[in-house]
C-alpha cells in the first residue's frame, strides 16, 4: 500500500484540503493516522465493521482489545451510546480533552469496534486537527494509538511512519503531541462514582471534583489481566509500550538507584533520569526526562525516549520506579508494562 503523507502547515486552505482528503478515506473505510493531544491515533470509521478489522490487522492487535471511539462534540455520545447525568457533568468539566468514558453502546456501533462488549469507550479530543477531521468525515472515529501493537505509542508523525508506512492509507502530520500518554479511561459506577481503568492526564483528584467516589482498578497499577479475562479498556491485558531494549525497572531510593546503574550498566545501555542527574552516567546514554519532579514533562517524553533507545540500538534501559501517587500514576502504569511488569526491588 502507498501511504499518503500530508503535513498540517498552518495554511488554512492547504490544511482543510488535507483534512477533507483524510475524511474521504475514513468514509470509504480506509485508515488515517491523526494527531491528538495525547498520542497519534490510527483512525477508521466506527460505523464500518471492516474498518475496525483493518485497524487490528495494521497494528497486529488482538481482536479482544476494544477500540476507543472519538466524537466531534460531547453531546454526540447520545448518537452511539446511552450517556447519563454523570457523563454530562464529566463532559462539561473535561471534554474536549484526554478523558475516555465507557458507556452502554447503541447498535449503530458494530461489535468489531468494541471487541464484542455491549459497551463503548468514548472520547472527544481537543486537538484541532482530530476534532476537525471527525466533524468533516461525519463519522465517529475508532482510533487506538497508531503504532504496531506492544511497542511505545507514537507522539510524532515520524514515529507513525516507522511503524505504519505501507500499512495504512494516510498519515496526517500535526507535529508533536502535547501530553504524550494516552487518555484516562473510566467506567461509570452509578450516578456519582467511577473507576479508573487506565490512568492518564485526567487524574483521580481531578475526577473527585465531579464524582463522589473515585476508585482505581487494581489492573491499572498491577500486572496485566489473565489470559481468560476480557479487558474493559485498552492497555489492561497485554504487554504494552515496550521497546526492543530490556527495561530494568528499579524500586529503590535515589542514591541506591544511581549506585546500582553505575555498577551494573554494561554494554549499550541507557538510563531514564531527570536532567539534574545527567552527570552521574558518563558511560551510558542519557534519556533525560526533564526537571526532577516534573511528572507532566516526563510523561510527554516517555514514549519518545523509549523509541530513541531502539533507534540507538540500546540493549538495556534502566529506570527508577515512579511513585503511585496521583500525578505519577499514568507514568507508573505505562512504565511497568514497558518493563513487562517486572520490578527489581533493592533496599539500601
């Protein structure tokens, strides 16, 4: 397949032509990689059953892993699902934005999109390119991350090209993603409670301003689901976000972590560290995560740094286990899966 490439330039006429061409592909059942504020998505019509099958094939993704459906406006959820008052309150606070809400689906959404579940995951992206494409296409769009299944999600069009060139119809290059990690996914539990199935930029503390009770699913912070368990949300079951390099995730205080890497770093290795620790590893490749304590910047850089490790053919990447605190929970969720849920605990 010849993959078309269109760059969003800021020229209104050129950009509208590119988006119109992408919308034409979506309506015809094809696939387009699109920028969002979280990561690049692999977009296909959520109304055409074959589009979902093409997404699974292009990604090499298991068909029991449901897809998130993106809509142009929060109120459009009523066209494909059954929202309630809690959804409306959440939408008013967080949409458009990086929040995905699971609702009971209408029959208009085919089972290929939801992996046979009677629910559908719904998100309204804030990225202007994604938002405009959904509106112009006239279709809700199923869009998981635009990468081969299991590897770090793409946060630039170059990442998408590396994984998807020749496998999809078009790539829309809208520049670097703002957030860098996928959206928060929640399940509604009645009229005033929710469960976080996948952490993201919308945190538990933020949700607590709208929901009386906010619970974090154990699957969001612990190893993946068993083979016979069906995931409610993407990212709950299979190994995700992993580079080819072996990620060694270390649970230790700062001084013990630094000493361990200096003593055990051999061959072609890299280390995920804040800028302030750059001088500690003269022999390793520095994968700088930003200023110490800046969880948002670390999140924005994580997938790009893991991809850089593979570009540099690193054999090992060392990383300190992030805390499970609210602002770091999304990072914790992604990095334990990148490490295959293996954590090396070292005491002082």
